[in-house]
C-alpha cells in the first residue's frame, strides 16, 4: 500500500511539473564591421507579439555562444514606437523576438495561445549590401540554429 501511495504521489507531481522553453529570434553580427538593423512591427491588438519593441543584445563568446551574463543596451535610433533601428557591434547578437513553448516553422504558421507574427519589414545594412526582408522572405534569411531562429551576418 505504501508503494502505491508513493507511485501515485510521483505521478501527481510529475503531471504538475511543466517543461517550458523559449525560441529566440536573433540577428547575429559575426562580420568585421558594425551592421545596422531596422525593423517595423505591426499592431498586435490584444495578441502576444513574437517580435519585440525593446530588443536585447548580448556579446558573443567563443564558438558563437551568447554571453548571457551581460546584457548590452543600444539606443533606438528611430523615434517612432513601431520602428526599431540599432547599430549592432561586431560579435554581438540582437534578440528581436521570442516564442514561448512553441516551435517556429514558417511566418504563416498558426500560432498558439494568441501569439501573433508581427514583423512588418526589416532591413539589415552592411558595408557591402542592404538586405530587405518582408514576412514572405523572412524564412530565406532566418534559419534554425541550436533551437533558435537566427540570421548570421559574416
């Protein structure tokens, strides 16, 4: 009887524990020059947005890993709330969005739990080129890497 109580207790506790994860959307600058990232967001009304009005940046460690210990702050060079423009230094990752407990597959997927894909457009400027990204071309530039959705500028 005691063993049965222990098993029931373990099963109950196991069912109440939940596993949670975050999938980050990042622009990573591995080039030798700073890059400029500008993106505009659509209104999400009462939905949860994927892309952030206040992105976070982290320095890269060896092998492209994020240094989670130190967050970097950059000024938004655009004064409108729906457009974000930042200069990203060398060896830095800018987290522009996140998706909680869901797996991103494509920009037109049905999101769960009231989450909305809210990217209107994005521009990434380097010394050599300017890349224009719209939702329909997003998946051409951003690819899954170590569980995240990443665009790497080399």
